[in-house]
């Protein structure tokens, strides 16, 4: 298992790799929760790499605020590589997906039929090769796609399919409140924070190091960006900006 240069996330990646490694025995779903910059996307990437390395088919989608109003855009993103398997579904279900994604004409299908068709499509595809679904920033996927993910997450236990969904803390969405197992990404401890800072900003003065460690409070993004801000400010001959409070 590779940690992809991630510092201090062995335990968390171990949890995700554990689910991935046992995918042929049972499916699973888990929600990765954390503040902005805490390392959700990085952890998901590492999990996806692990999934690929052990032979899973990885399907991924990322929520983007700009697409949040497009119904099923996120689902289309996720399923695009396996859409051809639609033909193997019962006609009503295949038709529901095909209409939803604008590949055939017809009245908008019932949301339940779309969710069911997605589940069966994934079950079918996963029977050939286990599947890892990776959904990042679920809070910014369109609502119908979030609903389908929640539906899937509660039903994957008997299929060789693992779903990992990351949600930014503070977003009160159904996917995060569906009673799924949660992996809470916490701030890095001081040793790891120092290690990250040393890797990204060797040569900082003692005072700057201590100041950045204090202000970043174990947030990896802040540990990466504050030294850059400090350097830019020094170059411009100004006082470094303080990290905005969240
Ligand atoms: N454990 C870690 N070790 C090293 N760098 C990290 C770690 N976690 C996050 N980073 C870095 O911090 C930044 C923010 O991480 P990211 O995964 O995008 O956070 P999030 O998705 O939670 O907003 C990225 O530059 C990433 O490379
Ligand atoms: Mg992210």
C-alpha cells in the first residue's frame, strides 16, 4: 500500500485499504469527513491508487458547485466508463438511464428507477471486476446524484463494490447523515505538521516555522500555503497575511 507521500495518514488509508482489500467478501460504503484543506481529496486519491493497484475498476466523480444544479450530472460523470453495460439491464432500467443521460427520448424516469438501474448496472459491472466508487466533495454533487449515492451506499454490502464519499464538514447533507461508517479526518499532530512543513518549506527561520505551525493548526493546506504567502509577502516587502479564520 502506497501512502502517496501523505504524512500522518497511515491509519486512515489503512481503513480505506482494508475495505478495498476485502471487496470480494463484502461491499462497503464509508464517508470521509473533514474541514477544507485537511486532506480529503489527497486521501481519496491514495485510496483510488490502491484500488487500481489491487485490480479494482475505479469510477470517480467530484462535485463542483458550478454543476450542482444539473440533475444527474454527477452520476453521469461517475458512470460514464461503464455506461455501455446499460444494454444488459432489463429494458425499463436501461431505458431509465438512457433517457436520464439524454441518450434516448422519453419522459423523465422516476428517481427510484434511476437509482435501481444504477445499482444493478454496478452489480453487473462489479461481477466482472470489483468496483471502487470514489465521490469527492459529495456536498457539491447535484442533489439527485447525491440521492443515488445514498441509495447505493446503503445497499452495497452484498456486491463486490466499495463506495468512498468525501464530504466537507459543516454541510448537512443526507449522504453524511445516512448512518454510514465515518472516517473523520483530523488535523495533523505536531510531529507530522513539522514534517510536512520541512518537506514543503525547508529553510524557514525558527520564528516563521513556529508561527506557521501555530496558525496552520495541523491543517495541511495551510501548512503548504502559509510559507508561500510568507515568501510572497517577504518578496513584496510586506507583512505576511494572517490565515483567514474559518
Ligand atoms: N497528509 C498529508 N500529507 C502531505 N500533504 C498533504 C496531506 N494532506 C493534504 N496535503 C496537501 O494539502 C493540500 C490540501 O489537501 P486536499 O486533499 O486538497 O484537502 P481537502 O480535499 O480536504 O480540501 C494539498 O496540497 C495536499 O497535497
Ligand atoms: Mg478536496
